[in-house]
C-alpha cells in the first residue's frame, strides 16, 4: 500500500481546542483555577507586555520583557489572585505544591 493510499480508518479524530482542554483538565479545582477568568487575565497581561508597559515579576521584581517567557503566577497564600512572573521564577518557587513523587 502506498503512502497516498494509507489506511485512515484507524486514525484519531482531531479534537477542537476547547474539547481537548476539557479532556486534559478533568479536576474541578483545576478547571476553576485555570478557567476563563484566568485565560482572560493572562491575555490582558500579554497585551500589556507586548505594548511595552512596565510589568514587574511578582517573584523577583524585575521587569518582564516582551521577549521573555512568563507565567500567570498565584500568590502562595491566596490562590485566587494571579500575577505575571518570569517562567523560571514561578516554577522555582519553594512554596509550590509538588506533584511528583518523593524518592
């Protein structure tokens, strides 16, 4: 069988972005934490950073540049507010809940 006539009957259907997101995020707490409000707030900060506004990292206080990777971070004491942080600062935070095993 040639590559042009490959058996496509066993190929998986392509999921729309929203359906894929819902499949991956089944936990109710995660859906609430990273739902539409979180996505809207991240989009707003992304626009501000792209415009060149001075947005400071929640963790280290340095400015976040348009060419830098960043996450929408949560306060360690109160998980509802979200603030932009450098990706490295956010993921290296000591008070984060670790999901991997302790060996």
